[in-house]
C-alpha cells in the first residue's frame, strides 16, 4: 500500500472533535475505510494520516506534527503499533481529549513492542521475514508478514482472498518501530478506550486486557481478529464515538 498525505473528510463544526486515526504496521490508512464511512455519517471530521513505520520516535514526532495542524479538540485512535505511536504523539498536547486503542500496543515508559510481546507471546513471533533496507540517509531492517501467515495470524477473521490482498499490499515496519522504548505514556493523563479482539493472533488478547486494565481504559471485547477495524467496523466506530462524545 502506498503512503499518502493526511486528508480531512467529513465536516462538522462546533464542539465536535476531529477524529484522527493512526494505522499500524503492515497496513496503511485505508485499513480504516469502513470506520471512516461510519464516523462521517455521524458528522465528524476525520483524518487518517500515513504512519511512516520507521521507528517509534520518528513516527510519533510526525503524527504529533499532524496534530498541531488541527484546530479544536481531538480524539486520537491507534490500531496495533499505531497505539504505541499515539501514546507518545499525544503527550503534552492539551487538545487531545481521548485516546482509543484498537487491538493495540499501549507501552508504559521503558517498554517497547518487543518487551511486551516477550511477556505476552503471540503467533507474530514466527510470522515475519526480515529484509534489509537502505535509503539516501538511513539503513536498517524491515519486517514483512510472511505471505502464508497473513491469513492465520494477521487476518484470520477475513476471507482468505481478503487476507491475501492485505499481504500483497502490506507496508513493512522497521524493526525500530518495535525495539524503541517509550519515553512517555499519554494514557496516564488522557482518558482512554480500548478494544480487545478475542481471536487476535498478532497481539495476545491477554496483553490487550493487561494494558487496558492498568490504563483504566473503558474496555470492550469482541469476537474478532487483529484487523477488527476491517472485519467489525461498526464495533470499532461505536467505541470511537463513545470517546468522541466524552471529548465533546
């Protein structure tokens, strides 16, 4: 999938917050399409910026810069690795009124995606290939989902053909996205909502429950896999709307 600039859609003035949706690894903003349609119908302005997937610090700095361009209150939602990004990007921004975590990472200070997955193992550990990359000013290692693991591990609640398409169009994440440790945790200061997918094979449901409990998040569980935002857009949109109503 190709990265694209953030585009505001929908349109509502007054006290309604802008909803910003941050995708995770192996995906892009289009993974939120079904959720965006539902939020637009409720009159919200929505943005789904491209998460660079180059490293927690640089990704969070980029998303923080996007947030600075928005006037008024903000509801910030993250899927998967996007949860780690929003936990850093929202820190110190008083206009972020609610955080929403969808099958997401919620690291505390000093934790990383890798340290959390070591504590709560999942099938993702054996589902990726490492590929070196190099650009003009940087080099490192990218992680790709193995094609035969996309359906059983990443998207087991979708059809095999849908999952295969996600595999073909996936965006890799640099290993630094998961190895860099969080320096802040915005969920300690900002009210949060969390969705747990009971069939999640990418992030352990036990990890999602643990994170939500310690963050005192308003938590819901559904029978869905890691890509609940694609498989169950109604449930995901409803949770975000709860956070938006509270923020408004």
